[in-house]
């Protein structure tokens, strides 16, 4: 049987989550160690949606399946745009990304699903169209999504994202990032809605907070390209403080940040939507095992270490 295959991967936001929804830039990088693979094939009659189990799930497009999941909506929209109306396609998604942990699982599953459906029909999707289709799914998964997840889960290297456009971000840093999973799922939609409410309560304070965020993101870009690990760590901590002001940190996240600093990290912060999810710590490569162990002792359910020199999907 003909089968289409599509792939994508997780992402982590270094700086700029939440404020990017309100117009600031943000910096993110791909996590190829956490991949998603999707398979698309003509559906057998009676095939329907199946809820995620162990990160694997299944849905159909082009038929009567109306399950409201981001990946299904993105793939359905792809068939509509490509004028493919005479077929029902079964898509099986094998997601190696923990769900609802700020690592971009919804966008990555949507990207892989669209690529698989395109591959089944012998089509190659150009990057702009793929981004648009993933964003259709993200509107379902997140409400109003900035587009940083859709860009980063399809990117080959670190990006600077601003108002719908992603540019490659040069990295001159020889350090390591340790990502720690709190084990607590965080709802992006809920977190984004809470931040919007908080900003709307006090527009003057919101303006100065977003200005402060933009300044930190610009500084982080300079520090990344100059290889200034210590000052980048400090910038990450300042951004964590700002995210806490926005109400998306938790005592568990704060405890992991403290544990990472105690083990010698230059800085640490939540990554993604928060209210659970993951913490990102910046360390010297030699300190990464100690930071990782300290994060686990403080309650992280798992950790991943990414050397900054390997922040490319092909690496
Ligand atoms: O937690 P995630 O992977 O859904 O990241 C969302 C990033 C936000 O800035 C919170 C939302 C957005 O659309 O940019």
C-alpha cells in the first residue's frame, strides 16, 4: 500500500514566550531528539479518530471525522486547499514529544501530519504554506497562536521570530541547555488567556513590561551570538521574573529554577506556556550532568541536555 511519511520535531523557546503573542520578538530552537513521525494512507471504511495513548493517535481527513484536534484541522485544510476531495486519508501520528509540556507537541504533530498527507499525494509543501497550515491547527489548539511554535518545529536551527517571520539566529555559544519536565501538563490556551487578562487590567504597566521584555530578548540575541553565557543566564533569570509577574510560573517551576542555580547553572526559566510544562537551564557543558541531577532531585520527572553547538535539526 502507498504510504506518505512526514516528520517534525519539538522546540524550546529560549526567551519571549507569551510576550511574543503581544508583538515582541522571541528566540527558539529545534529539539530533533524529540521527533514526531506521521504516516498517511487511504483509509479503510469505518476508521475514525482515536485519542492519544503513549503519544500515538489516529484520525481521518477528507471523510466524516470531525474531531477537533489541531493536527486533524491542519491536514483537512491542506486537502481542501489542494483540491483533493475524492479520498479519505487515515493519518497515524507517532509523537515522541511529551504532550502539554511547552515543547510544541501540537504544532509538531500538525506539521508532520500535513507533510505525510502531501507525501501520500506526491506533493512537496513549500515552507510558507506549511507554516500557514500548521497555524490553522494551532488556532484550534491554542486560541490565538503567535506562530513561534509553527516556525520552530519545522526549523533546522535556532530562530529569531518576530510578527510572523522567522530568521536564522546565529549562535556563538559553547554551553549546554538542560530541559527539565515538571511532569505537570500546562494548558497553553489557559495560560495565554490569563496573560491577556493581566495585561488588559493595567495597560500602562503592560506597555512597560512588554518594553522590558523586548529589551531582554534583544540582549539575549546579542549574548547568544557573542557567546556570553554568564550574561545570557542573567537575562534568562530576568525574563523568568517577568513571566512570574505575568502569572505563568508556579512554585514547582520556581523550585526547579532555584535547584538549577544551586548546581551552578548560569540561569534558568520556564519555557513555553508555563503553569507546569518545562524549565530550561543554561550551564557550562561540564556542569550539565550536575544541573540535570539537581533538577531531578528537585522533582523533575525527566531531563534532556542539548549542547548549544548541536542546536540544529540535522545535528
Ligand atoms: O507551551 P507551548 O509549546 O504551547 O508554547 C506556546 C508559546 C506561547 O508564547 C505561550 C504562545 C504562542 O502562541 O506564542
